C-alpha cells in the first residue's frame, strides 16, 4: 500500500510538472507574441511620425510659398484669384490632417470622435467632395451615381466630408492614373449606403482583417502612394460614431470597394 501511495504521488507530481511546463510554454508564446506585436506597433508609429510629418509639411510649404509671393506682390493680378483658391485648398487639406490626428488620439483613448450633427443632404455632399478631388486629381475620372430622393442624414457634415474625402482620396492614390473611380449612393432602409470603388491593385486577403487598424498599411501597398495609415481607422471611428457601419471588399488585380452605411434622420 505504501508503495502504491508513493507511485500515485509520483505520477501526480509528474502530471503537475507536465501541466506547469505546458503553462510556462504557452505563457512564453503569448509573451513573445505580445512583444512582437508591440514591436510592430512601435515600428508602425515611427513610420507614421515620418509620413505624417511629410503630409503636414506639403500643404504648409505650399501655403508659405504662395503667401510669400502675394506678400511681395510678385503675382500678376489675374493670378491672385487662382493662388487664393490653391491656398484655400491646401488650408482645408491641412485642417483635415489635423482633424484626423486629433480623432486618432481620441480613438487610442477609447473615446468616440466629437460630432456636431445637423441635417445633411447626401447628393450635395458628394458633389462638393468630388468637385474638389476632380480638380486635385485630373488624371483620374471620378464617376458619380447619386440618384435624387435619397433620405437626409442626421450627421456632422464636416465628419462625413472627411469620410468621403478619405475614401475617394485612397481610391485615387492606390489606383493607376486614368483608371475609373466610382462613387455610388443608394437608399438603405431609412438611411443611405455610400460606396467608393477603384480599379487598383487590390488588397491581399491576409491584410483585409487589419485595414481599419490605426497606422496599418497593407504590405503590397503602392510604394509611391504615401500615407500615414490613419485614414481608414478614422473613417471607421467617424462612421460608427454616427451609428453606421463600414466594410471593405477587395481582390488583388481587380480593385477595392468600401461601403459606408449611415442611418437617416430619425422621425420626430
């Protein structure tokens, strides 16, 4: 009996030791995975700082250069209005970048972006955004399919402008010159579905689950298309703050479509 008891204790100790080893191995794997993920985030943030600095410097350089020419009166009178339009566009671009950075900070703190809601007319919003982007990217035809009779939205117009500008801007940035970019709006229940589609190189299936993460850029992204990797993260946060949803479909060699679904004005 004593021998049997000793054998039982020894077996139990062996099982306990085996469980402890498995636990230690699993814990080590989890720690290694978390460490690798933190290192990846740190690298992404470092890349983000460099790219964001470039993104901010570009409109600032344009504003400085044009304002100096105007201040020194080295501009022909007929050029003043054109310079003013360029400066206005660059100032708006700078404002969008700063707004994205502020919203990204709120996202990382677990806070929803602040909204100033009013009634938004979807066709007018789409027309305004597309007009600006057509001037900025004349090499890309942008097709609009926005039928009349769409329900109005209870939304922040500046936030929705940034959502659409980000999506159409990405479609232009990540597709070859001359390729078509489509913007479609459709009634979806009491709300509206907005879809932006390009004919670019597409996104690998392995990257689709991460495209809405802050700082993330797909590994096969167009090298010349610089971006801070915050656009889609901010789009998702702004859409969800409105009570909407956003989803992305993509196929390599075919293109990418991003659809935003937003609720309409609630009945009084």
